[in-house]
């Protein structure tokens, strides 16, 4: 990506097959003539086992801050409530906002799509969305996960995707969202994409709904070039695209930030094959090539990619793709790639990789300033086992005479009060929407506090959300079934 010439990097071998595939990648890099200055650090299961709930010790954080480049093996996420994913922690801590996941048809790696000449890159937003990790049990039986999407985050990922497309001489960039349902969050990426696309007239910019994108990827994947998408969509779509081209063993990734970038395989620690010298190191070797390009060692990166492809053309396969043929061990595969350094595939085209401009980190708190804004009411989330009619009448009596009126009640997003004909499955989690009785007037804090005082003694509330309008537009969604 950015053409640094600093060969000082941090390496985290990781869990499961991590140490085997990271070692393989480092051997290939060394044989390609790149002398890296390596700081070896820890993260993952052994760190969790020592009682560190982040899985990433301070020494590792300090090292990555120093080097700005991390090559890592997969890290296991302990099952249970306490520990967070060390991978997500690293991505968020260093604000690696863009996850670039390329896949391509590899010669001799047989899949149902082998004849389609695929060369697809998913550019996945990497630090926002449902993976922000802001979750609550709102009642003992109802969980909530906040899907946080910022305009700034969307701008950065969209720009990175366009810059990447330009640098690689790509033709088309699809923006895959679920903006038809999540108009504010997924819609934010869709709108940002439309705003920025005119700055890149040489790239065909196309919107696609993510479910259709998954369908099209299975039916006609060759129509795709680069796809930019939100975090969770990208997580799923990129596993899909790696499946199209041979599986997780072949899929590399780069987590790009303005100051730190992290290079790793898409796959996890594959504990079932760990320590057996059978893992496919291709994904980590390709990730290391992406890293080399990032640190200004583009010639070595290209040489390594050619050597891997040449090795496939010769027919060498690790167990994941060998079928009934004899499988090479991780070490044998790596030895073959090293022996083939300097050889070039005559049938598989190699793309030119230009310099990718990474959007810079802004030091101030980013905000969007609308021309006008007002507070028109509040949503109050209540835990109750009352039926909607009973709850509605109770709430109406509690707020009688206040500045805010009950506009409706919803249960898991479906309008249930004023009472509806349809039979709705109910849980003990209601959202009561209050709006100013005088629509021309704003709801001020004293009115909202008065509202809460009226409700609090009588009903159990979990959460209050102000309802705002920006530039005269409602900045909140309606309930399903709401007129
Ligand atoms: P996984 O580790 O990717 O493994 C799924 C299966 O894919 C493996 O059982 C293996 O299949 C195959 N596979 C993956 N990589 C391979 C390779 N290099 N060579 C050959 N086969 C490979 O997914 P998971 O089992 O869901 O996750 C295991 C752990 O990894 C979890 O703790 C998860 O949280 C973590 N994880 C970490 C990262 C990361 O660090 N970025 C990413 C994903 C998951 P066979 O059964 O056919 O051998």
C-alpha cells in the first residue's frame, strides 16, 4: 500500500497452525532476499491463559507502535463472555479501518469455478458496524448489539476502495450494502459511496444489495472486480470468495490503517490440523507478499507470488486441496516455493500494483455539522410483561399532561400499540416512542427528565434514545407496521 522502505516489522506467530504458516512465510521472504528486522511478540491463547482478558500484552502493542507493520498468525478467541477477540482488539486499537481481501483463480487448484478466471478483492470496513463490540443484555431474555457506522468511517473505507481500484488498474467497484432495510446505517455507506464516486470517473461505481451480491457471487462471480462493504457483510462475503477460489488456505488479507497495517491469512487457527505440518501456508505467504509491497519491497512480493503460482502449475498441493493425490507437507510446499523463486508463470497473468493512497488519520474528533438540528422526542425502552394494550393505557395515563405524548409502542421493531390486527410474537422488551405534543416545539432536556420521572417509579426502563431531526429529516427509523 504505502511505499515505506522500513523493513522493521513485528511478528506474532499466533495459535494453532499459526507458528507453522508464519515460519513458512518468513522463510520464503528471507529466500526472496528481503532482510527483515523482526520483533517477535505474543498474542492470543497463551496470553488469555495468563489471565489477560485482551489477549494482547503491552509489549506487543508497544512493538507494533514502533514498527507500524505486523505480520501475524491466527489468534483463537476463547469461548465465553469474558474475553474479547484479540484479532478485533488489534484491528481496533491500531485503527486498521480497511481490510483488503484479494482472491484469484489459481492454476491447477480445482474448484467448480476454476474456469472463470476470478480476480476479486473485497474491501471490508474493519473497525465499525456490529463488530464495535457494544452489546447489552437489555432484559434477561433480550440481547442488543449496536451497529455503529460513522460518516467518517464510510468515507475512509470508500476512498481506500477507490484508491486501491485505481492503483491496481481495476475497472469496477461495487458497493454492497443492506441499505434497503437498514437505511441509516448501511444506507450511510451507500450514500457516501454515491457522494465520492464522481471523484473517480475511471472506475465504474455500482451499488448492489448484499444478499444479491452473495447470490451473484455464486452464480456469475466473474462479473466482480472490487467490492467495498461494511464489516460483517465483508467478513461473510470474503469467506465466500475464498471458497470460490480454493478455500481458506489460499486467502490472504491486509488490515490497512493510516499508521499501522496488519497482514494475516483470512483463516483461523485450524486447531484440528495444528502441529501436524500439513497446513497450507499459501494464505500467509500471499499475506507476507502484500506486506512486502506495503513496505516498498514490491519486486520481492511479485517474485514470491510468481513462485507460488509456478509451484501450483507444477502440481504441488497441501492436504486441503490434494484430493486423492499425494499431499505435500507444509515444509515441502514451502521448500518448493523457495526453489521456484525467480521463475515466472507463463500462463497466469500478474497484475501491476501501484501505490495506494491511504486516507490519513485525523487528530481531532470527527463530526458532521448539519444546517439545522432539533430534538423532537425520545424512545424509551421498557422491560414489561404487560400486553401492549395494557402497557399503552398505563403509559398514556402516566404521561397525561406532560409535554410529550405517547406516539406508539413497538416490540422488536414491530408496532403493537395503538393495537394492531396482526398477531405479533411478544417479548418483555418494548420501545415506547414519545413525541412533543406541539410538533413545532423541540423536546428539551427538562421535558425528557420529567417524562422519565413519570415512568421510572412505575415501569422498568433500560435505555433512552433522543429522537432528532437533521436538516428537517427524521434521524430515526419507523416501526414495521407504523403508518
Ligand atoms: P479456521 O481456523 O479457519 O478453520 C476452519 C477449517 O478450515 C479448518 O478446520 C481446516 O479444515 C481449514 N483450514 C483453515 N486454514 C487452513 C490452512 N491454512 N490449511 C489447511 N486447511 C485450513 O476456522 P475456525 O475453526 O472457525 O476457527 C478456529 C479458531 O480460529 C477460532 O478460535 C477462531 O476464533 C479463530 N479465528 C481467528 C482468525 C484470525 O486470527 N484472523 C480468523 C478466523 C478464526 P479441515 O477441517 O478440512 O482441516
